C-alpha cells in the first residue's frame, strides 16, 4: 500500500489512532456498535496495525510515526481526563501550543536538529536523525536564496533537484513549505492551522468526541512535520485528513449561530 516505511508509517498512524478513538467512543457508550462483530473486528484490525508499524524484523520502522502516535494518544487521554473532571482547556492555550510546535519545527532545521537530537537514542536513531541533519544543512542555504516567496508551490522538487540532492523531500514539513513558498507560505499555513485549532476547540463544546479527534490529528500533524514532510502537499494522507476535519468542523460555527 506504500512504497517505503515513512509512507507506511503515516498510513498506520492515521489508522491506529482512529481505531483507538472509535473503540474508546464505543466503550463510553457514545456510539453503540452497529453489530456484535464491530468491536472484535476493530480490535483485530488494531492489532494488525500495531504489528505492521514495527516494520520487517521489528527494526525498520518509522520512528517519526511511532513518536507521533504516542504524542497523539497523550493529547487524547489528557483531553479525556480534563473532560471527566469538568476542566475546560482554553482556545488560547491550544493556539499557543500550536505556535510553539510550529516554532520548534522551524528551529529544528535552522539548528540542524540540535533541539531534538537528545530524543533520538530513545527511538533507536543516531544523533544525525538518520542523516536528516545533513539534508537540512544542504537545503537551508538554498531556501535562504529566496526566503520570501520561495520557488513557487510545487516548484522546488523537480526531477533536477531530486537528482541533485538524491532525495524527494526535506524531511521537515516546515522546511519544504519554506522551499516552495518562502516565509509567506509558512505564515499562511500557520494561519490555516490556527484557524483549524479554533474550530476544533469550538467543536469540543458540541461534540467532545469529534472535537478531540480534530485536536489530536492537528497536534499529530504538527509534530510529524518536525522530522517528516506532509503539510507541503495535498497528496499527503495527514494533510488530507486535516483538510477534511477542518471542513467538517465548520459545523460548530453554524450550530453556534443557530443557538444565538
């Protein structure tokens, strides 16, 4: 279903989190199973999904996908605990977290991975983050040649540049956005993500399960793009999911207007 382990990691990341979310929702009684086979089937699929993410031999796995999935679960259970204790998380707090993660992603390639290098050994990776630091050091000077508007959307990774760098992405979504559209594109992408964050927070008040799903996928996408690229293209599964959730979350605005 994919051509390499990072693509497989993204696919498994989306599937595993959704299955966990669906099982928890059924357990809470918010979404009764449509048949007696639904929950056993979802558990079986989840087991296969978690086995696949290990990779062949249990070592050739996407460390980014594993760490991102763990972060998504942490956010999901934190939101659930706050809900159980009737504690509300402020929209401003969520938006500050979004800005901080985006900033971390940008600082990562500017510092050649110095800010995240300490966590690499815990994921079975070396200090170069599987040669990502070398990629960032090579691409950053190129990005700084046209820092405002970049090379144009989809204009950098051509057959010529792929052959020259022997790669097809910058292994950092924020760097790839910078290469394609400069800091203007980073600003526009950040505005979109913050807008989605606001919509997802509103959704929590009307449908906590759906709102938490939106927030978790947003946070996972932000973290995933620190060492992989997905927000620079609509063909990425993660970007497609976020775009879909952003459209559906607009229902919260309409419900709010109806109540007014």
